[in-house]
C-alpha cells in the first residue's frame, strides 16, 4: 500500500568567507595545532564577518538548496530552522529567512536542540509532511557560534565554527516498501539531567544577556558514543536495516575521535563515513547539512543511497535519521 514519505529533493550550504586556522588560533590562545588536530581532528573553521548573521548564512544555504532541487521558493509552505544562535531573541530567525526568500505563505519557526537541531528539525518536518499538513519544506541548520564563544577559554573556543546547510523536503507517495525513497525513520531523545555539562551561561530570562558557551568536554565525550550508538540501533530496529546496508554515515561533526569510535562500535566501514570536522569545526545544528552537501556535491551521495544521520549535543539531546536519498 502506498504511503506518504518525506523525500529529499536537494541540498545546499553556506560558509563565511573568513577562515581561521589552528595556527592563527594558537597566536591568540594557549593552544597548538598539534593538540587541536590530535584531540579533535579540526584544522580550521569559518568565522562570520561583522554584521554577517545566522539568517544571512541560512538564506544563502536555502537558496543553494532550492537551486539544487530545481524548486521555486513560492512552492515552499514550511521552514524549520535549527539554531541556538538566532539573530535575535525573537522573532524566529526562520521568519527572516522566509522574508528573505520572498515567501509569504505557510509557516516558519526555529527549533532549538543545540547540536541535534538539524536531526530534530528533520524529524518534526517529516511528521508534519507525512500527516499532509504541509507539502514542501526547507529544513535548515544555521549557526554563528563564534558569537557565543569565550575567546579566552581554550577548552571551547578552538572547537566551534560558523555555517549553514539546508535541504528541500517534499511529501511524496512512495510504494510503501523497504526500497522507498525518503526519510525512513527518525529517533529523538533528550535527558535534562545533563543540562549543565554543555550550556550557555546567559539568556533573556536568566541574565538578560547572551552569555558564553561552557562545556565539561570530557564528560560530554564520555556519554557521546553510547548515546549515538543507542539511537542508531533504534533506527536499525525500526527499519530492519543493519550497519552493512548503510551507504553513507553522516554524523554530527564535533570531534573525529567520537565519530571514529561510534562508526567502529556500530561496524560501519571508515570509507563510508563523511568527515568535514577538519574543515568546518563543530558548527552545531549546521554540521550535518554542511557535511551532506559536501558529499552530494562531490558525487559520493547519490539518489537511492541509504544515508544515516546522527547528532548529540547540549541538553543532552540526541537523535538519528535514516534516509533513502
Ligand atoms: O557538539 C556537542 C558535543 N560536544 C562534543 O562532542 C565535545 C566532546 N568533548 C570533546 O570533544 C573533548 O573532550 C575535547 C576535545 C573538548 C577535549 O579533549 P580531551 O581529550 O577530553 O581533553 P581534556 O579535556 O581531558 O584535556 C586534556 C588536557 C588538559 O590539561 P591537563 O589537565 O591534562 O594538564 C587541558 O587543560 O588538555 C588541556 N587542554 C588544551 N591544551 C591545549 C584543553 N584544551 C586545550 C587546548 N589546547 N585548546
């Protein structure tokens, strides 16, 4: 029996022009290229210019995704933007994106799940498309984490970068079989007991300031692999697929050691893992769509491929999505 599936029609991304290398950072804080590469795999990150906002990056990424999908922006009736660094406390950055694209119909809203923002946004969008409430969506992850970093704290400022990525998703009738295209399953989790391990020490209600990112890196690391593999096993259980069926693993790009350990634990071959953390650093909600776009543009991810996404971040929040591209 046929069923509605959320099929990815195209993707795009945007990065600020300014690149900050590890060597340049080492001139500003007490760190070394060697330490950063060894502990994280990061070699450089992009940093937004003065006046370059999360919405600017999101609009650029959305336009690239619409062009890649050959879709007219006027046919979009839903925009879900994953971000923890909105332009302003409100309105949602998604409505700035909506206006920037000249769209006046449908709904646009932000979703805040920190580094899991894109997987959360994709999952919520999938639900809304499959109920028939909306027909064509833009799902975006966009961040300017450089604005919430404490540039004197070497334990955090070396890890993050700015950027945006977007996908166009459409509700389509599929045969209702294992070979269906589209989002096959998503799994979202959170556990607020861990909220003080990765947080921002400010906000409109608590301090009336924006605040800076604080992280107990070792504690986050300790939980990451178990949480990631757990939620991916949920995706395998729900679909009947196994690690050997996966064509591409596109994880959240926080730390190459976490990615490698997770892939190893799951039995996913290293050559199937898409890595961009070396070039982008951790761009939070933007990291997965940035990596997806890189692998689509260079010809790795092709129509019909089975693509596995996962993310884990502040909250803690974590989640997975399994997609037939
Ligand atoms: O996207 C959201 C999820 N976030 C993450 O997944 C991040 C998870 N955590 C991590 O990726 C890692 O824990 C870090 C990369 C943040 C840190 O790596 P680590 O291997 O856990 O190092 P550590 O925190 O245990 O620190 C080791 C040493 C410490 O010195 P002592 O106490 O051993 O003397 C740190 O002070 O490295 C020192 N250190 C640095 N040294 C040079 C910490 N940051 C730096 C630095 N440069 N930037």
